[in-house]
């Protein structure tokens, strides 16, 4: 009698492994997508905190006088490891911050900064509002 597996036994194992792969793949992809969205949300929160720190730095340097627009304090005071202030034109209340491949929009109005998703950020990102300190 020969030792080893028959062709039917090998095919049965291959079919079982294929079924397991078909079940596991969507679950794994869902976990990866959830992790990516969570990372983008946390990054947006870090951007919001950095905007708040930039604003506070501006207030400190200018004797508590509030800035005229977003770029008045972002251009000189925004600092976040791995992030770049990509657009912020003087006199504007809108800017963009790039972190890796993701871009976040920052708007400033009535003492409130809002960080929202932009390029490469999942559509479901809830905008983050930061009430900025006043005198």
C-alpha cells in the first residue's frame, strides 16, 4: 500500500482553505479600513490641537491681540511633526495642512477653527471645531 494523500483529499483541503480565505478577506479588509479611518480622525485632532497652539503662540507674541485672519497666526506659529502648512495666503481664513498623503482643510471664523477632511481623507470624517481663546 502506498503512503500519501489522494487527489480527492488534496482537493478537499484546497477547497476548505479557499472557503476560509473568502470568509476572512472581507473581515480583514474591514479592519484595515476602520484602522485607516481612525488614524485619519486622530490626525485631524492633532492638526486641530496644533492650530490651537499656533493661535495661542500668536496671542502670546502679540500681547493678547487676536489675529486678523487664519494665516496671520498659522504662517508663523503652526508646527506639527510630519505636517506641512501647504496653503495659507495672507488675509485668508482658509488653509490646508498636509500630513503624509492626506490633506486637511482649516478654516477660521468668529474665534473658531474648523479642521475637516480634504484629499485622501475618508468622506465620513466629522469636522473638528476648536474654540480659540480670546483676551
